[in-house]
């Protein structure tokens, strides 16, 4: 029995050790290609920072074939003691990687399959590495020791750097993996057609600053509330113009938010304040216009987003129409200067595509150039099996219509958009290797691959350099949006259950949309808007001075550039603005009025806090039959003005009556939000009683006076 228990304990210890070793050798990774950050137990790590050259090509010259590949990186000692005899070993796989997912999984350490076995090539030993310090290594590998090249080689070879030291257990060390590309020396016959779709709107950090410094639009109703005024445009506006000029080439489609181009946009003016009495004609910002021209001259494609770059699911029918109208207005001006591709609409869920029909298909509302619907590849299940990556243009039946969707290759997009300098080189290599693998699947057939970058990704120099590198590869052809829409469609389904596989892998958030997380709050906001805005339209001829900035604020509150917290703040701000507008025309009257006549007039003071003239009617709504108020009184109020008006009433009988004072437009019966309740104390007939009492009192005084005088006269005669 004791021996049996001992065997069980030994077995348990052995299993625990093996599990720990497995977790160490195969750490859970991040969405990007770089191997996962080291666990806290890692005492000694190796990291590959560069491989030079990063791409090998076959050469006939024997001397050229004798060249060397240099693997550089760093070794980090994370312990509190100096480590001795630290050895770095560089190994390579025995063959090139196959498909794109195999390559990515190998680099991340998730799988060792598909790239052969590891073979040690070279090593280097450091006598010591001080505590909490790093040392750089550079190890050369003769190319003639690597798997053989041929003229048509296209793929990637795995490179691994491992590290060891005296008194450091293997489980406490961490390896790193990267890739060496193999490519034909001349133009590659195999091609991946890469369409990079880059949204260009206000960045999330800038929108956060906007909200933090009070971009609530309160000055639209009250000139005294100026502390919330945003008096400077977003910095990203100028930065975007610079990016457009510097990072434009064939294969990049800029999806530009019209709010960055519209001269009256709050992103350019820096304020949600009311429009001037005589606003200038619609125009385009000259700096952004020049930047767009320069971008197109360099080969980039230009597309327009909906105004404010909104998350489609957050918009109701009316707000969607406003966003489309902003797109059309800017597009009509822009088309005179540049060539526009179809407008791009991002769909986190392709089931929402039906919402775009009103603006994409109707002749009177159609966006500039039509529409291109973009969604995640993981949202489009394939209808049949493929042993290769099909074109990322999915065609699916939605309702009674067949639609085409440009599908995002989310994994590739995440690699291209990664902004961290840590693992930057490897992320670039994996992105290049994945495109090479896709091209090699069917060398005679170019495939469309779409990469939708998150908003603001191209602000990073790391991403800019990576895109330039990828688009310069001989096996990649940069593709503009119009050409991407002309690819061979792949049959997909929008059914709930994928039949085989998805059109492309995806990384959550690659489209940068909020989905439905804020839908309830935005829906409530739009409901309030539908109550307040029609009221403003009926009481003021100049209502557009207020309603246009308000609609702009509502659209920007649904921007895909925002985080969830920023969006909640923006929705709160917009709600506060609507509340101020709902109370902008106010009743200022005493809460209680005494009424002593059966027919009279009640004085009502009304205040206009809007910067525009308003024309309204005031009406009393008694809650009791003891009072009648059948008439309404029209009143015109100057901007920021007030006026006292008198409303006729008729008292039927005495009592205490509650009366609502409501504001109506001068035509129609739409009651505005603002109303006030007053209390009337009705004491009808009191004026007659008071008059008679006065008469009787005066007569009594007169009679008493006569009597007193008569008595005085009688006394004087007697004397």
C-alpha cells in the first residue's frame, strides 16, 4: 500500500512538471504574430529584433550564394544575480511554411507542425550577463547551410532564438521566433491582390480631449454658458492632412470622414456653436483638399465615409439620412477636384445591410459613387469548402436581394496595424509571409485580400513603415477599391450556423465599430431628438442655425473612433444639449395668482434663450371646469429676449384651480416640452362686494358726519 501511494505521488509530480513545461514552451499569445510576452517566471529571455537580409532570392553566382544571414536580437537577464555562460542558439526549420495559418501558429509557438523540424545553425556564448540587464547578439548563418533555394521559391523559413545559462532551468527561459522570407529574384508570378482600406477620421485620443474640454454644444442655447465652448479644432485634422501627403501609394484606399473636409464642421471650427446668421456657402478645407489631391496623385484611392464616421447600428432613420446628406454635399464639391471611389459603409454585422438601401440605391439619395459594404470575414460563412483562400468579396442573399461584401482579413489587418515597437519586425515578416503563402496556393490566380485598418492606425510610424514594406513586395499587388469590387465574388451565406468555414479569420474590433453596446442609449437620444427638433423647426424660421450643429453633435456621438466610455460621455453631452433646447423657450410666472373677477387677463412672462427669433402661441389649459381659457395669444420673441403677454380667462365659479401654461407653434397643435403649472385662487363677485361695501361705508361716514355737525350746531344755538 505504501509503495502504491508512493507511485501515485511520483506520477502526480511528473504530470505537474510536464504540464508546466508545456505551458512554458507554448504560451498563450496575443492577436498579433509576435510570441506572447514572457511569464513572470521567465528568468532569461531571447528576442529577435531583425534578420538581415530579411528576404533571400536565388542567385546563379556561386559567390553570392555564399553570403550570410545575420540574426540580431537581445538577451535579457531578469534575475537579481549575474548569470554566467549565457548561450544563444539560432535554429531554423527544415522546410518552408505552407499555409498562412500554419506560419502564424508556428511563430506564436502554438504549433510546431507544418514547417519541419528545428535544426541548430549557429550559437554564441556570453561569459556573463549582469542582473536586470540586456545584451545584444548578432549571429551569422551561412546561406549554404539553409534549405536550398530555387528560382521560383516563395515562402518563409522559421528562425528560432533560444537561450540557456548555468543554474537557470529550461522552464525558466523563453525563446523567440521569427521568419526569413524566400522570394524569386525577379517579379514573382504569384500575386496577392492587397486592398488596404484605411479609415481617416478624428482619432480616439483627440475625441477624448474634445469631450474632456467640454465639447457639449451648450452655447447653442445660452450665451452665458461659455465655459463649455471648444475653441480649437482637433489636432488630428492637421495630422491627417500630413499622413495623406506622406503615406499614399497604390493599394491604399483612404475612407475620409466628410467632417474633416466640411468647412462648417465642428472638427474644423472647434465648436458646436450656432451657425452665423448668414453662413458662408459650403466649402472644403483647403489644407485637407490639397492633401487629398497629393494622395491621389501618388496612386491612392479616395472614398468617403458617412458624415462623422458613425457606427451604422447607432443611427435611426432620420440620423442616417443626415449622415448621408453630409456625404453627398461634400462629395458633390470634392468630385470637382478629385476622382472618388464608391462611398464606404462599415458593417460590424452584415445583417444590417438592409439599412443602407435608402441611401445606396435610391436615385435621389444615392451616395457619391454608390456604396461599398465592408464587413468582417468571420461574419461570412462559406457555402462550400476551399483548399485555398478565395477572393474576399462575398456575395450573399439578404432578404430578397443579393449583395456583395468586401470582407476584412482580420488577422492580417491586426498584424499590419500593430503599433508596438516590441515585435515590430516579426509582425512585418509574418504579414509578408501570409501574403506569400496565399499567393503560392494558386500561383496562376491572383486573390483579393482586404485589410481594414482600425481608425488612427496609420498615425504610427511603425505601421507606416510596415505598409510600405508589404506593398513593395514582388508577390503583392496594391489594389484600389474600385478594382477590389470587381473581383470574382465568393458565395457566402448569412445563416446563423456556418456550413463549413468563414471567408476569412478575424480579430475582434478590427473594423473599429462599437456594435450594439451603446445602442439603447443612442436610441433613447434619437427618440428625444424626434420630439425636440420638430418643435424648433415650427417655431423659428432660422432653426437650421441650431438644428444643423445639433445633428452634427449627434452624429459625432456615434463615431466609430470612440471607445465605449467616450461614446457614453458623448451621448450624455448630446442629451444635455437636447434638454437645454427643450427648455430654451421658458414660462416665467408666479406659482399662484389671485383672481377676483369673473373675466380677467392673466399676465404670463415668456423667455427665449435661443440665439434666433421664435414665434409661438401661449395657451392656458385648466384642469378644472370652474375656469375657461379658450383663447391663445401669439407672441414673437427676439433672440435672447423676453416678453409679458396677457391671456384672457373666464371664471365660472369660485375655487382653487390648477392651470397649465403651454407653448404652441403659431400653426398647429404640437405642444413643446416646456410648460408650467400655476395655481389660481378664484373668488368671483368680490369686486361688486367691495364696491358696495365702499359705497355703504362712504354713506355711513357721510351720515355720521351730518349727525355730528347737526348736534354741534344745536349746542351752539343753545349757548
